[in-house]
C-alpha cells in the first residue's frame, strides 16, 4: 500500500510542472501587457504635460503681441482724433 503512495507522490510534480509552466507564462504575459499599458500611460501623460507647457508659452507670446497691437491702435486713434479736431486749413 505504501509503495502506491510513493509512486503517486513522485508523479504529482511531473503532472503539475506543465500546468505551472503554462500559468507562469500567462502571468509573465499579463505582467508585460499591464506594464506596457502603464508605460504608455506614463509616456502619454508626459507628452500631454509638455504640450500644455508649450501651448502656455505660445499663448503668453500671443498675449504680449495683442497688448503691443492695442497700444499701437490706441496711439493711431489719438493721432486721428487730433487731426479731426484741428483740421489744417487749405492753402489758397
């Protein structure tokens, strides 16, 4: 009776080994897939942050240019108002 138990105990590792290898392979595949997805997510977050930073620089430059244009337009309007208030008399 004991010899049968010993034989069964010796065959269990040989039966479980292929299943364990397959499960280990699936776990490694899941680690790689999840790690890859997480890596892509981190990469996309970094790219989005860089894009937002660059957009902020561009918007600040546009804001400065608009402020300069507004000053120029204000000066031109003041000059036009002065011309309209004191028209030159035509030479005869």
